[in-house]
């Protein structure tokens, strides 16, 4: 029996946490009190007030791993900013490196975490891992902006909304080029070309992002107020629910009637219910389905099984919201 055959035979036992395979050391039976240990790595800080989606994902990962009788250790605040001397960022990186050196992780889940920016994470490369990071070429999963854009345009067209605008923060970083997707869908349905509102926002989460989005939305709405009725947008697509909160405040401030004058759609996460103060249609993604798909993929890698076509593409569904 060759080494490859033996490896395939031992992979399921390793994935179930019954064996520990250490490179250059061998394969060992795990102690009866031990469980499979999975590391979950987040780029954003989970303590940020606006990190609702990431906290929901951590909860979903915890449920999935608990059902597999596995333990998890989570790490956050791992975004790398070039030239940054932020002591909190440095501490988060040192803590992660220390934990990787002191614990035998069976696998890693990297969520919105650009691990390639850490040259000192060579130890992590020996672990089976999965990655969700829409801006990375080697990501294992992405949010399918194509489906969001097309579904939203079709939904608006059915309701007779023809003059669509798209609020595009940091368009160059937008996965899937939402502007091109919406433009193509509008052309196919015989709608006028959508109005693209490009907004530059700070690179991090928090109050500064919402304030910048609010200011940009107020400027946008005041510009629209000077347009003729036949030129003024009657529908607005917003990139995510955090930005939506800032846009909603601007709509209330400028006394725009929603949905009578402007119907608004945003991407959002199922179970994360933010108060907008206006009716908003939500295109929702299921954090539980996302977590299950990533954990399933990790288990396949831990077992040495075929993963199937990648990247996994997450899609959502339209749900009318309440103010």
C-alpha cells in the first residue's frame, strides 16, 4: 500500500478529529478529550459598531462547527494597512501568530482576511483552509453581484420603475463591477441607462464611513432635486445595509418620499435587521448558508476530497422590508 492510498484512508479520520497529522512528524491518535480545532480569521474588527455582518457570520460558523462537534478559535482585526503603525493591528497579528504556533489547528477559515499580506504566516500554509475574500483572485467563495444586479433591475422593471440610480462607494473595489452589470441588465430590458453615483469612502469601518456616505447621499439628492421630473431617478440600488443606513438618513433629511418617489433596494444579511426609518427592499444573503458552504468545503479539504468547481457563488433573494 503506497503513501497516497494510506493518506486517503486516514483523511476522514483526521477530519473527524480522531487523528492528528503533523508534517515531518507523523500521524497520532488524538486524545479522547480533544476535538477538531478550527481557526476563524476575520479581517475587520468584530467590536466595530458597524460589523453586524461579520458578527452574524461568526455566529453562523459557531453553529456549524458545534454541529460537527468541533471547537473554534476566532481572530479579528487582521486587516493590513500599508505603512500602518496602529498598535491594535500589530497586537492582533502577534496574537494570531502566537496561537498558530501553540495550537494544533485542523483547518482555517479566512473571512474577508487577506492572508497573503502576512509574510510571517508561513505556518498557516501547512493547514487546510478556505478563503472568502471577493477581491482575491484565489478566493474560494464570492458574493455574486451579477445575480444581485440583474434581480434588482428585473424587480424594479416589474414595478414600473425605469430611472435607476446606483450608489457606488469605492467603485473600483466593487466585486463583479456592479455598474456594468446593472447597465447591461437595463439595456436588455429596454430601460434608460442607470445613473451611477460614485462615492469615495474611508477604507475602514465605523462612524467615518457612515458620515462620508451620508454627506455624499445628501449631495446626490440635492442635485436630483434640480432635475426635471422625467430625468429624476425613481429607484436606487445601495451596495450594503450599513451604507443604506446613512443613505436612509439623507433621504429623511431631504424629505424624499420612499417608496412613492424613490424605491430603494439594498444588499443585506438575513437576520441582521437594521432600522432605516423608511421602507427598504432588501436583497438578502443567508449567513447560515454561507457558513455551511465554507465549512463543508473546509471538511472536503481536510479529508483530501474533491471540492468541485470553485469559487462558490453566493446568491440572495428579494424581501420587502419594513421601516
